[in-house]
C-alpha cells in the first residue's frame, strides 16, 4: 500500500455487463493510459486490468475490468477504494502536480508524527489536508507557509503548523 495512492472508489454497478461507476479524485490513470488499477478488497490491494472506460463527468467514469462480466461480479467491487501505483506517475514539474498526489503522505509536525493525509479538499481556493491523527481527523490548510519540506521518496510532508491551529479541530 506504500507504493500506491488512493484515487477514488467504486460507487455502484452500471448495467448488467460488469461495468462500475468510478468516482475519482485524480485522473492520473487516464493521463498515463494505465493498463491496471488496484482495488482494495478486504484490506488487500488486488490488481484489475482495464478493458475499457468512458467518462460520465469530470469526476465519474464507467470502468469495465477484464473478467468482470456480470452485475454479480461487479457488485463485489462496490464500495471498494481504488489505488494507483506510484511507479507509473509521470515525472511532472511541481507546478503541474495535482493536490490529490499527497493522499497517503505522512505528516510531521515539529519533527514528530502527526498523522496521514487521507484526503485533499481542493474544491475551494483554500486547499485543505484532511489528516488522520490518533485523536481523529483534522483539517489543515495546505499552504506553502506551513510546509517546510516534502520528501517524495518516503512520502513525508514536514509542516510547521502555527500554535493553536491544531486545537481548533
């Protein structure tokens, strides 16, 4: 799971031939023409090869996986999270990176583990990291002033969050 990051989930079946609705937060799988995606089933990421797909909207696509040929087969995937292998992420300039890239990164605050970024809300101009901590989920603005360092290899974001901001959550 450390070599993948969450890009969406399967919300429901579509029709009878095994297609599923895929609600995604990052379209990297389309930009690199991925052959497969990982679907988390019972805590295990299982690779599923794409047979075909088509977009329904900016954040929903219909996927047809190989060997998933009926509504019953597809029903098993409903509610499952979908992940993308980091090894297939194209080299991009930092300006071109999508915020969802940071999903799964660990966050350090004052060199101490704070939690893991489980979601990035970029629906408004004020982008927020949703961080899962041992005290529950917190929202922290993803602003340059708070980010000290980003280690892409180890998937760690080191932050200096102003005193008191953590107490607001």
